[in-house]
C-alpha cells in the first residue's frame, strides 16, 4: 500500500505524464483540477477522462474564477491568444496567468495536509516554457520552504515534497516518457484556443510545442487527424 | 494620488483594522474577500459593509469552496467549533484551516500583479493566535521570498511587500489602534459560530479573545448588547 499524493491534473499532456510517474512510483493518486475560468471546457473534460484512465483514488474539481482577476490571454477576453508567433524563451508570454501555480500548489498543500499526504506532483517544465516564472526549479524549492512554515504538518516536522518529474525534460522527452508508461495522449487536451468542434487550433504556442515534441520523439499525436 | 494595495478583508476586526492602516498610509484600497465556505455568511456580509466604510476603490469577492477539502472546524460540519475551552498558545486549534493564508496571499498576489500593485495588507496577528502557523512573521517573509520567484513582477524586479501592521499587537492593542483611527467595530463580525439571529455566540475562541481585548483596552464592544 503506497503513500497518498496529490497530483495537479489539468487534462494536458504534461500533468497526465507527471501523474503517471507518481502512479509508477507507487503513490495513491488524489487528483486536483482547478477550474480557473479557462476559455474552454475541453481541458477540464480531459482532466476527468485522464483521471479515470489513471485510476485515481479521488478527483476533486474546484472552481476558482480567475477571470475576475484577468491579466492573461487564458483568463481575459481582452487579450488574444498568440498564434504563429515566434516563441522567445526570454519573454514571458501573454498566456502567463499571474500566480497560477502558486494558487494551485497552495490548494494542493491544503488538501495534502487533510489527506495526511506529504507529496504533490506537478507537471511543470522549465525547458519548453522557460517564459513562465512559476515553472522554474527555484520557484518550486521556495514553495517547499514556504510549506515548512505555512502548515501544521510543516511545523510538526512533516515537510512537503513537490515532485516535478518533467522539469528538466524537453517536450519530446516528456512524450517519450509517457509513451514508455503506456499513456494514451489521445485523452489529453493542450490547445489554448480550440476550434468550435473542440479540436486543437494548431497555431497557438501550446499546439506548436506539442506538434514539435511529437515530431522530435518520432511519434504520431493521436489527437491530430491525418490530412488528405 | 497614492499607490494601489490589495487588502485581504474578511469582515473581522483584524482585517478591518489592517485595511484602515493601509488607508491611513495613503494607499488606494482594492479589497479581496474570499468566500471559502465558512459556516456562516455573516463574515462576508460584514466584509461588504466594512469595504464601503473604508471607501475602497474596488471589492472583489471570490468563492473558493474549501469545505470540499475540510479538515477544520470552520470548513467541516464534522468538526465542532471549540467553546469555552482554555486557549493553549502551544497547540494549533481545530479552527486552523489548512493552507488558508497561503491561498489568500496567492490570490492577492495574482490580483496585485494585474493591478500593478506591489503591496498587500493582511491582518494576521502572531500574538493572540500563535497557534496558527500561517500567522507568523517567518511565514510572511517566506511568502515574500516566494513572490520574487513566482511572478512576472518579481522576476522583473518589482518585489511584493506584505504588510502585517497587527502582527506584533495584542488584541487590545489592535482595538486601541482601530479606535484611534475612528473605526466602528459594530460593522465587523468575529464569531466562529453565530447564533440563529446572527449575533456572536460569546463562547468560541474568537468571541472570547475579542471580549478580553475590548476589556483590556477599556472600551465597549458595540456588537454586544448590554444585558439587563
């Protein structure tokens, strides 16, 4: 019988892979999906399907409407999702959602404490998204330090470990890892701005990084229908 | 014209006083009230009234249902609010809500970034609630460190300052400060488990700390009707 772990599960390729690593390592999975007001519901639909595929112990979906705060292309209608723009790793893109991972990890920390869990898995990746400050190793380490001081568990000497199994992988490396674990990426959703039929737009940063990752991994994305 | 500050405003005596200090210091107030599923709505009703009394620029009320996580007398029906129990500063009471202040500060940090604000005010107090780990100065400093790494603003060299004007004050000291600023504590709500008519129970830790504070400050609590 393994230990409990909270896994942040968005329904995207990265979080699915990170959660699968937690499962491989023997953890009982408690999946947390925060509905923060993404422009589309496909992501959360995917998080339900993926949670089932992973056989999680429990899934908690919590709404927290960050569109009331805005400030990101993902949470504000007034900011367009960039399409076919060069991806500059030195620039934080407009899809950055202020404080998102801090909020996610905070809620996960609260749930972990109630579950008696000392482990959280998050699918952050510093390589292909170096633009997001809250995907970097130094942010994760600072959150672990905060957790020692923030919670009853921390004060009582049960520190929290935040696992980031993807942090140093390329997108191709993540896909190779997931395929080696038998994952079906056809269940996931990555696009920032899906088509009316729910399919990926193919032009946002997320679609393009995904496509390049599958290509580099020498694999076929099951989400992409072959064009004639 | 002052700078913008996000003030966490629960509707209690402490957050009202902390926000009034922000106002005295010349900040434009943006009040954030998170409805986390407290057992009663009096607290949020009070936060509306208090926000109006303070003349805030804007008030944002965000629901985030922490009863789905539970683990506290304030978020779970299965845990009783302690009444007339000795308050032991060495023990974390059952009214502790796992990760609450980390979650609140995370959301405040996101809003501050969108507003271009570098200041957050929170009414934490280490003296009369030493049992809550996330009310201590070391927690606040760790959150400031995290903020430097977590946000675009932090990475770009605009660090966040978390103001805790009450952290070293006794409850009596807080009340004296608020009265010197002309606050009407009759607008606030402190009780963890109000009576059916909305009045304070008089027996929970919060009611008892408030009563002792008013007594020590030599003041009368406008919430308490004189008994005949």
